[in-house]
C-alpha cells in the first residue's frame, strides 16, 4: 500500500473502503493466526490497549504473538492518549 493510499480516507476523491469482515467463532488468537497462515486475509489490523510509560511502547502479549505468527501484513492501533 502506497503512502498516498494510507493518507487517503473518506471524503478523498476515489476513496473506497477495502475492509471485509471475517466472522468466526472460537479462540480469537488461534483463529487469526490460522486465517493469516492459510492466506485467507491479506492484512490484519489489531487494536491494543493504551498504556503509560515503557509499556505504552510495547504491544500486549496477544498482539505480540499475532505479529510473530502472521505471515501477512499486520498493524497495531492504540486508542488516542
């Protein structure tokens, strides 16, 4: 994904969402790893909890595990401070 595509968003001419939800039932961590390793998802966006201090710079244990196991692109997003 190019920098201009990352900066584009709603209201930008030609913008359209490329998000397609994938719904499943079971342990989330295992399902996300399985879907990534099977090639069913091109990228994964993970939410993380906001922390203060040094912990704020490191992903949590679930996000860290997923970032390690996923062969596809993955991005973590933190809530605003």
